[in-house]
């Protein structure tokens, strides 16, 4: 059935009219009728042996021819099947990425076109083109599974056919892409970078490699994208969509960078680790001032390592430390020069020692110095002088410094302090701003007094000396 209707020729032949008088000329009564089926069949010449039947819809039509000879009748059944073109539906083109190499084919016969429900269509899947073999789980089923031998572009076809009317057939072409995911490498890990002190940034070029089968097409090309997966602070990859890129770092750390390849159907990625180191941060401590009372003095050197400078702290990340004397008046060797905290024995010799602490992390070295000032006990004497003009209740206490003992006399001075030790009444001390070594003492009453002088050199060490004064 194509179009609004289809016509069938109905032709019958009377072999025996069944009458006893074969010479009778009375005509036989003939009638074509529809017994059942879809909407009414239109007959042309329904009362003749040769008639036409017009069918407006597909279906299974039982017809009958009734012939009457005036006494008896004969009924002859006739079955006519009216078919239409079958209709197919198949899922749109698909892309499968290896290692998956099988595909569920969702063919569907949306309209068999069969007039007789008892009939069955012939169904067949077949490979039209493609680089490898294709195996169907059941090539005679519309919904089946196809397995592909190699990657590439394939053309499959589903064909359905009416077994009684081979010209009533439908076919659908299904393009299938068996894609290979791109293969990408970010390249080997580069040697660690060194971001030097005062340097704003450090850069490195990274060279990725990528290969692909060119599928699917479109796009027919592989897009690359670089990103930072982990690492401190901001860093820049420029450009970020090619195989050869520059990475810029402004901070130390362990950076994991990823390059991703996308062929439009599958994505693969690879990473590369970049270590950025800096100079260690070390501090040798603050200036020390000590006084050597005996033959020698032991001084503690206490350094701090606030930053190793390693971009990746691991148990194997070691910093080499070293104390050494840069300058000073005497021999001085740190006891454990490879430790942050150590001691050094200094001789009884005044002067300024400079010690250096260096820290080396294998990529850069940091250094810091500390000064140790060694002083000796000061040697002083006191003269008790009359005031000018003379005053019976006042005296001038004049300190004569025989040896200040200062290790760094250009930066350090002695300090002087007085107090009353014995005597009945309080006394008043008034230092001379112009000459700190001179102090005027006022006694309220006559009597015997003992005064004490304390001399300090800024190290916590003091020398004391007493003076007896009689006021008449």
C-alpha cells in the first residue's frame, strides 16, 4: 500500500454450474463481499467473476465469493494481505572510546508495515565500511551489541524487509566512531629551581608531548589545557593551551602542574612536579656583652633557623650549619660548629668578637653574624675632695678610672652609683652632668659615714668600693 489506496484484481472461474440441465441458459448469481478486516473494501464489479477490490488501509482482509445457481450456492474464501513500507528508528551517531570496544545498538522497528500480524520481518545488521571486523551478538535482532576489532570510523546498516514483498524494505545507516583517547605526557620533572633573595620570580619552560588518532572528527584536533593542581600562592602558566609553556613562580614550594588533552570525546591528563627553593633564613642572635673575671669565659651562641628554604620538606631535606669566628682579639673555636646552639671559650682578653652562622640547604647559603663584646673588670679609685667654695657639710666624690676594662670603649661606658652604708642621718647625692665620675654628697649633720660606690660596665657585672668620710 502506497498512497491513498491499493487495487487488487479478483478473478474467478466457474468450472461447473452444478445444474442438472447443463443446457439451461439462466445466469449464475455472483457476489464478492468482505467478511472482516479493517474499514470497508470498495468493490468494482462485485457481481461479476472478475472484480476489483480497493483497499485504503493495510491489514489482513478475509473476502469471499458466493456463487448461486438458483438452487444451491458455493462460497469460496479469499485472503488478501495489504502491507506497507516498514519504518525504522535508530539512535543517533555514537562515539565509543577504547578500551571500551562494544556498543549497544538500539534499532527499533516503529512500524512493521505488515498487514498480517502473524507475519515476521526479515531483520539484518551488517558492516558497510570500517577498518576492522565487527561482530554482532545477534545480527538478526534490531537491538543487539556490536564489538569492534580496532579503532576507527565504521558504517553500520540496519535493514528490515517484508519477506512476502521484498520491495517493501527500509534501511538506516549508523555511523560509529571507535575513538582512542589522546596520549599526553607533561614531561620529566625538571631540576629544582632557586628563587634567590631579592628576586621577584623564577621561570621554567615545560614541554609536553601529545598524540591522538584524529577522532572524533569534528573537531579532529586535540585541545590542551595547563593548570596548577596544587602548590602555594599564585603562579602563572603562559600560554596555557599549548605543548610548550612557561611557568612563572613567585614563592617557594612544591607545585604539581597538570596538562590535559581533550579530543572532544575523551580527556587524559598527566602531571609534572616542580620544586622551587629559596635561601634559608638564619639568625645568629643578638649582640652579647660579657665580663671575663677569671682566666677565660664560656659564651653560649644561640642561632635560629626560621626557614630551611626547601620547597618540599622531606626527611631527607637537611640544612648544613656552620659557626666560625670572623674576627676578635683571641683564639675562639665554637665547640660544636654544626649545631644551632653551641658554646665558645673566650680568653681573658678584652675586645669585640664577630661570629658568623651560615646555613646551606644545597641550593643557596644564608649567613648572619653576631658580636660578642668581652670586657674586663674595671679598676677605679675614689678621691674625697672639698667643695669650692668650701662647705663643711659637703664633699666631692671623684672617681678615678685606672682601667675601664671595656671591650668596646667606643660604644660602651661605665656607670657610677653611690649609696650610704653607715651613718646616722640620710645623705644626698648629686651627680655632675658634665662629669659623671664626680658626685657631690651633702651630709645633714656631723659624724662618721661609710659610702659605697658601685661601678657597672653594662654586662651585669659590677665593682664595689667603700669610702669613709668624717664630717666635723
